[in-house]
C-alpha cells in the first residue's frame, strides 16, 4: 500500500508541477516577460539601421497587441454577461419581437385561407362562402371545407357567427340544370361523370367481324398513307400488332422523326377511337402524376386525361390506346410501377386501381367502391429516345413490355383512299387466338431455340425467362398471321428481348465470345437466318 501511495504522490506532484509551470509560462509570455523583451529591444535597437528600427518597433507593437486584444475580449464578454443578467430590458425587447413575428405568421395564414376560400367560391358554390381564416386565431378547430361549405355555417357566417366545426354535411357544388331541374348531386369526379353522360345514349358503330389479321394490318398501312400521309413498312405494322398480342405495354424506340408518336395515333384513328397522348414530364415521381389525387380541401378528385381515358375504356369495346410520349424523361418504374404490377395479375378481374377509400353518392357508375377497373381493351404505348436528357429503361420494364424499333422512315407510295376499320377488342383477341391455332411454333424451331438457350446459359449466363417464353408464343403466331415468317418473328424477339441484355454487361470481356455466338447462330439457323440478331450483336461489338 505504501508503494502505491508513493507512486500516486509522485505522479500527482508531477501533474501539479506541469500545470504550475504552464500557468507560469503563460503569465511570463504575456505579462512578466515584457521586462526581458524590452531588455532585448534596448540591446539591439541602437545597432539597427533605420529600416531595422522601424521593423523592430512594429514587432514590439504586434506582440503587445495580442494580450491587449485578448484582455479586451474577455472584459467585454464579462460586461455583456453581467448586463444581461442584471438588466431584463433586452430580454423583454426580444420577447416582444418574437410575439410580433408570430402575429405576422398568423396574418399570413389568414391571407392563405382567404385565397383558398375564394377558390372554393370559384368552383361554383350556390351561396357566398364566408372567409373563415380568422377563426384560426380564436378557435381550437382549424376550419375545413366540410364546415366552410355547410349551408348552416354559410348562413351563420353571413350573420357573423361561425358554425359548428364538426358539421359533416356534404359540400355544396355547382348546381347543374338538366331538363329544367336543378341537380345538386356531389360530383367529385366531374370529368368521369361527363363520360357517363356521353355513353348514356351512345350509338356504337357497326363492327367488322370478318376482317383477318393480314387484312387488318395491310388496311392500316393503306389508311395511314391515304388519309394521314404517314408511311410505314409492312414489317413495322406486323411487329406493332404482334406486340399488342404479346404485351399490354409497347415501347417505340428510335431516332426522332421516324413516326413513333404518329404510329399509335394513326392506328387509333384507323379503329375510330382516337388515342389519348400523355406528355411525360421529368418531374413525374409517382402514380398521382398519371391518375391524379383527391383534394381534401375541395373534396374533388384532381382528374387527369390518363385517368379519363382509362375510365372511358370501360365503356367502349374498341381497343383503346394511351400514349406515354417521351416516357423515359422520368423513371418509368416510379410513376408507372403500380400499373406494371396490376397488368401482371393473372386474373383480369384483379386489374383494379384504388382511387379513393370509400364510395360516395354521385360517383361515376364505373367507379366501384372507390376503385377503377383497367379494361382488357386498353394498351399502353410509350415512345422513348436515348439521349442525355432521358433515363435508361430498366430490365424490369423491358421484360414486361414489347420494344419496337423505328430507325428508318418508309418510302412514300401511292394508293387509293382506304376507309376505317371498326373492330372490337374481343374480336381482336379472337384473331390472336386463331393465329395461335393456325400458326403454332414448329417443333423444329422450338428445338433450335432450346439449343440457343443452352448456349447462352453456358457462355453468357443468359436465359429465356418464363415471361419471355410466353411473349414469344404470343408474338410469333400473330406475326406470321400478319404476313411475316416464323423465323423472322423469333429473330426479332431474341434480338430485342434476350440479346439486348448484353448492353448491361461488360462486353469487353466477352467480345470474342460474341463472335463465337454469331458463328453458332449461323450454324444452327443457317447463314441467312436470324439476320436481325446477328446485326444487333455486331453493332454491340463495334461499340467497344
């Protein structure tokens, strides 16, 4: 124990000695050391020339300024601290300033509420909606549309009395006069309600139930050329119609000016059901950009043209095309994610989207329990450019979609005026089904495809997924029925759905392997077969 005490005494004494030494050195540096400084100064000053004397004086002044400034800062801080503790005046002024700013905030809130009230008036309230923003200063309950537009509250406000904040009556909306009677039904979906009225007594055209797929494809090409001045090759038209058989989402890619947007637009005109074109903006982040949202203040749904077209497709048997123009200006898997998931549902009865939580009296007839059904007669067509202003389309989207490339403009040709073709989606599906029965994929081609699949798995770890196999079985028969060949249809699917995955790989490490793959394709399918796939692989090689 005595040894420990001896150890503790020595180490603590050394610590105290070091502290005292530091304090003494600090005092000597700024206070007691000035005698030594001046002795040095007097020793050297007479021996210096004029410039040296000036510099020596400046150096001494600089050394003197450091402790003086430190002392002044300490004294100033001490005085301010004492003054604040002794004198409450500054604190009182500070509190008054805070109170004044709070009043300004409340004033701005009142102004905002006043503007919102004016907006509700602009929607067509049958009576003047009172300004109730001032109640935020006196009431415990923040006003909402329910108590602002309640007729009892309106009358009370007009009399200078604020109504019950818990009133739950439905909001008053614009009165609609129909057949001399006033309609006071609440329409929180005004655009969709107009669709209901449009189809109440709608006269549907006489549909062509005899047309074949080949006639349908060639008829569209002649219609586009003769009536709209748009020219497409038979190959592009085949791919587009076969793409409709394989997927509900088609992506048209290619250079500007090749007719990506005009293709679905003219195709919808051919069926006499004009497409809805939605211009995708870079700000699109979620589903509300397409479907809209419910405004809690106005008690109305902020409807979009996309939603209107989606709803109207439930009334018409004609195929409906909704075009997402420049769809990769924003991330598709963000704003279109829910639609991609819905279209993957095996049962088409499950193709529904939630819009609002509950049903209201006056809701459109096709909105059931706040849900909208995605009609089986609806196709989504996106146009995409590949440049610095766009996002890369991910594999998640490509796997579910059918890409169609338009990189060349077709040559104009002369033809007689060709009429529209009124066709139902149901008949179109029957043609797709009939094509699968009439033009099934041959066993020989399936066997070659399996060999190619094995080769790709072994050398590149690429494979045909179940989704791609299903699309291939849907695409090829319809492609053949429209005038194409079986090998040509498979060539296109392999190039656009399987080999496209090379773009996401480090091709520099498999460049020689791609040469071997081209040789294998020629050996399996013949030197003249699978030309599209071979050209695509050579283009990938040339990029590196």
